[in-house]
């Protein structure tokens, strides 16, 4: 019975995420309503509010879901001690996703209340990177600066890079971004104790 319930919840989440992308390909985040999201996903409002407080809470969940997908892929495709490779991969996958769904990110950026969804996006990136840094710390990796500061620095840079790649694609094409991010992250290796496993 529990397995059926979990399956039902997963289907609900998928329907909502798919509906969210469909709607934001056409209109701004400001104009999206919970009613519209539920109608598109074909679920009841009561079901939505059972899991989420409002559309901002759902947006946070949506970003976490996408990052979880990228994280899972990153762990398969990057070395276990590769903080550097992991961060580069996460950036690349995020940029490619938003390139594929350019209207979606444009309609988030065009929001009159853009600070809220963009802050959510930045906070989720920060949380993810900090968690990864602390995992490495538990394995014996030490840093010359605090993981919290390093996570703030990395997440801010990644967020700004993703944003600029969408707003100014002529200046920030994916290939150039990855090449330069690689150089930047290589420089950051000095923030990791060279006597332990590092980037």
C-alpha cells in the first residue's frame, strides 16, 4: 500500500513539474496561478496544498528536483573526489537545461517580483554545493576557507553565469563558459589542502 502511495505522489509531482514547464514556456512566473497549475496537471487544489504552501514553495521543489537529476548524473560521470569536476558538471547541465527551455527562464527573469524566484534558485544551488563540500570534508578533505564561504562564492558565480548565458547568449555561449569556468575552478584548487584529496 505504501509503495502505491509513493507511486501516486511521484506521479503527482511529475504532473506538476511538467505542467509548470508548459505554463512558463508561455507566460511569466508572476502570472502563473496555483489554479492554472493544478488544471494543467489535472490534480485537485487540495492535493497541491497538501504538499506545497504556495507557488514559491513549489518552485523551490522544482529546482531541487532538477538539481537532483543533475547530481545523480554528476555522481555517475565525475570522480568521487572531484569537487571541481562536480561543480563544473552541475553548471553545464543547468545551463544546457535552461538553453533547452529558454522561454521558461526568460519568463522567470521577466517577473516583476523576480527577486523571489531568483533568490529561491540561488539558495537551492548554494544548498546543493554546500552539502557536497561538507560530504568531502567528512571524508577528510580540508579547505583553506570555510565550506560556507566557498559555497556562497561558487553558487553566486554559477547563478550569475547561468543568468548571463540566457540574457546575453552572444557573449556567453556554452563552450566558452565551460572553458573559462574550468580555468576559474582550477585556480580555486588552492583553497583545498593539497595534503588531502582535492579538486
